[in-house]
C-alpha cells in the first residue's frame, strides 16, 4: 500500500490543503492520505485551539473529500507529548506493515530535515515529498534532495503550485468578521462558527 502522511497544525484545515493532497495523490498514485493534526508540535508554538478541535475539523474535511483523505488522530491522542515525526511514522509502519509511506511537507521543513529528532532513524521510514514554497525554489529543493540522498534519505521534489490560501488568513478573516466561505470545506466553516473558534483572536 502507498500511504501519504500529511501532517500539520491544521489550524484550521482549508481548501488549499485539500487541493494539495489531491495533487500529491495523483502524482504518487497514493492509496490513502492520512491527514494528521499535530498534538504538541516540536517546531512551533502550540496552537491555542486544542488538538481535539483541530482533529474534528480534519475529520469533517476528510468526510467531505470524496474519499481522498482520512483523519488520523495518533498525535492528538498523545496529548502533552511532543509530536515527533519519527514516532508517528514508526507507528504507521506497525499499523500498515509492508507499506511505502510518503511524507508530504512544506519546503522549509524539508530544508531542515537533518535537524529533526532522530534523523538517522527518520530517514529510513518515509520518502519525504515537498514543493516550492515561501521563496524556496525548485532548484534549491532539488539540490537539497540530492544532498539528503547522499545521507541515505529519500526525497521527492515536485513543481506543484503554491497554495493561495493560508490558515493564518482564515483565522484573520474570522476574527475580523469577514467571510471564509469557499476557503474551507463547508462543514469546517460551520464548525468554526458553531464553536466560536478564532472569533476572539486578533
């Protein structure tokens, strides 16, 4: 089985995430993509929105994705513990023995892979997939991919278009009383308003 591991804060998940997952699914011929919200992210400050709420939004987004995505709660269930990717990927190999795992990640994360927790084990657990983003070019990523390959870490760089939607923009719009219709899945939009998420954030 070919599994896409799509991790992130997902605060909230939006249509840019869905479109990106669809692009990777097509290019990698994935059997499933696991949308995995972080519990306590090691690379950034924890979200003000609890992991359970972010997972529920991912679950709703997956439900509306026509079978493209599955919400995976492994990291949220480990509440209070750092969400190191090496731990999650190891668990995935136990859950799906014999599968090939493709970790979908941002360009900045790809460039910093060697600094991640237990890199020597991490590099054996997945193919690390990225695309140009935030001023990091395809050629820079490809050069780094070759460097990682020399260290025994498989990677893949694809020329996918950059997302034009951001979670930051969605949060800003909600807190400012602006519409987010069309930016997030319909069910996620309803959940955000029903639970007052982001409405008091600046």
